[in-house]
C-alpha cells in the first residue's frame, strides 16, 4: 500500500489516470488553501487510506502533486478551476504588416465587415484576411454573425485596437520599436556622412602636419647637430575626430517631418549617404498599393471582371506588333486569382471572364468607390534623391578625400616620415590609413556599380509601364469585340448586402434567441431554387453551351 502511494502521489497525470488514487477533498490537492491535518489522507481503492502524518516521507510528494494540479487547473473529479496562465493573443501570431493592414481596413470600414471587404480594402489574400479577422475577433471579443445563406460577418467594437493593445505589452511597444529602427537608420546615414567629413579633415590635417614638420626638421638639423632634436621632431597637432560630431541633430525626426510638410528634402549628411548607397527600393510599397487598387476595382465591378480590366495593374507582357497580342495571353491574371480566390468562366459568347465570389458579399451599404488610379506604374530607380547642390557638395568632398588619400599615401612611402608620424599625436593615422583608402575608393566605386545596375532595372520597368499604359488606352477606346466582352462581365456582376434581417445566428446571443430555421423551411425553398437553376443550366447546355464550359475547364 505504501509503495503504491509513493509511486503515484508525485505525478498528477498518474492521479488522473488511476481511479484508485484520489484525494478525499478538493481542498487537499486542488485548492489554494493549505491542507489541514484532518485532510491529509490519500485514498487507495474504495475503502483503504494512508495517513500522511504517519508517513512523513510522502509529504513532499503530496505537496508536489498539489502544485502540479494547481498548475494544470484541473480537478481529478472533473471540477474546472481558473487557468493561472494567461493565454497568448492570437493577434501576435499574425505577420505584423498583415495585422496592421487588416486593422486599418476594419477601422475604415466601420467594424462590420466580411472577409471580402477586408481583403479588397487591405489588398491581402483571402486566407490572410480570414485568419486575421478570426484573431481580432477572438482578442477583442468581437461578434460573428451568420446570414441565412451561410455568409459570415465580423462585428468588432469601435475601440478594438485599444482592447487588443491593452492585453499585450509587445503590441504596445511596437511604436517604440519602430522609433528605434528609424533612429538607428538615421544614425547610420548620418554617421557615414560624418565619416567623410572626418576623413577629409583627418587626411589633410595629417598632410599639413607632415609638410610643416619636414620644414621644421630641416631648420633643427642646421641649428643642432645632435640626434636628440631629430628624435623629438614631428608634428604636435592634437586632433580629435569626435569634434565633427556637432553636425548631429538630436531633433532630426521632428525637423524631417517639418521639412517633408514644407516640401524640403534631406540634409547634407543624409545626401552623402544617399549619393553612395541610394535611398532604397522606390517600389517597396508598390505591391501593397497595387493589390489594394486591384481589390477595390474588382469589388467596385461587382466581383466579375475581364483580364483587360486587370491588366493595367498587373505585370502585362510587352505588346507585339499586333495590338491584340496584349490581351491574347491572359496568364498574368493568375496571381490575382490565387490571391483573391477567383475562378475563370466562359459566357455564352465564348468570352473568358473571371469571378471573385468573396467580393460579391459585403456588409456595407455603400458601393466601393472607383479606383483613384487607372493603372499602377512602377517608379524608376534613381542614383540619389539629393538635390543638385547636395550632389555637387558630396562629389567635391569625395574628390578632396580621394586626392588627399593619394597624396598622403605618397608621403607615407618615406620611412622617415612614417617614423616621425608614429611619434606624434596623429600616430593612429598609420593604422587607419588602409581603411581610409578603402573608404575613398568605395565612395565612387559603389555609386558607379549602382548606376550600371539601375540602368537594367529601369529598362524593364519602362517596358512594363508602357504595356500597362497601352492596355489602359485600349480600354478607353475598345473595339466591338472587347466592348461586348466588357458588357458581358458587367451583366454578370453581383453585389449582395448582408443586412440585419438576413442574420440567423449571432455569437453574442443565446441559442434560444437565434433566428434559426429549425423546421428547414428556408432550406427547402433554397433547394427548390437550386433545382430550378440546375434544370435551366441543363437546357442551356443542350443548346450548345457545353462546348463553352469545356473550354473554360481546359483553360
């Protein structure tokens, strides 16, 4: 009996697994109260028990079992206890860019949205929008509403952002981390520009010191023939590279916002970095922008569009000699189909159109506005965003640094000069001179390499932009065939607004208060409608439509 107790008391999972070992009272094992002497018993089987006071060796195992049961927040008799561990937010599992885009979309749409509404407004994938909405609804205690046709509406409180942020310090700290990244990026840019000024000053100060030291050495040799004067000869100029760091602006972020509001550009130190390394990818946000345009356009058109309508926003192949070659190959539509859950269809005139069912159901009464841009053009890569004067100043400093490094390298070729410099306060120049040479050469080599690479990038961008402009021009003046295709897509467009009267289930109501179709009347009515539609499709197929559907399947 004692051996059996020693084997199982220390393991809560074993206590749950074996019904023969159970605490007599809940307060003994699964309670915050310390067990009293009369409760210190463990029941073995149905009638036997062991007193812990008579077996002190079992007390540590008993206390360990009590702590484990409290951590598991379960009672072996089935009593549910509160979980002491705080659950992780579902929003933290989302990608930050997706979470921010979905939150902004939900907020701009008023908090009552469908997956299609959010996907179209934020430009994210249908799967990403659904996953993000589920996470936001779970973390912000949102409501899920289901219509009689099975469509789901997400209703979030107006302050859902504050509710979610209040549950996680990581979300509250994200703006602070973003400021740190911005400050770090600025520090890198300014440090590089400051390094150029430091290099120019250091190189030319060393050159002047060496030249002046050479003249003084000649005078000392003529006036004093002993070697003591030579040993103490050399420049005596004390210079600290940190003296040039007064260029740093501690209020840079505030001043930069003010410059942007007034239309001004970067400061000179930033311009130096921009001349060498550029200003990053000008199309960094292009993908997000164009997918938002595409989603908005599809929803505005009722969820049914043609390839030619989406072409100005996608990567269209270059046009050939025949203007119709732009619209023959429609493989460029595939990324939009995959992202927004679309599918190809063939109408009765053998026109290929594309339907996006998720964009045909909405929780908003207002129609999606017309896209603000007729096409999505990429920006060409520039060598630098600095002004002409800033570029001239950066090049002048770079040339001064390069000439100074070449001259200093010639002076340091003399062993006597090197020895004299090693005895001076500028002795660190000898160890840092290789880095100064690399800096001076890279200052012009890196922009040259970037310029060559940008030429190839810009040629491809120009071709893609030209193709987008060409198809946009064709859409403005369509021929008869294209006009019929556009009209066919417009006729099949559909927009269903899910109103309150369509809701049959809401997660914030009791089951008895739901407007559920328990008798199946609505189901029978919809089933009859589907049967009538099926009979109509069969008659159409017998009239020659089957060949069109076969073509759509083969596509």
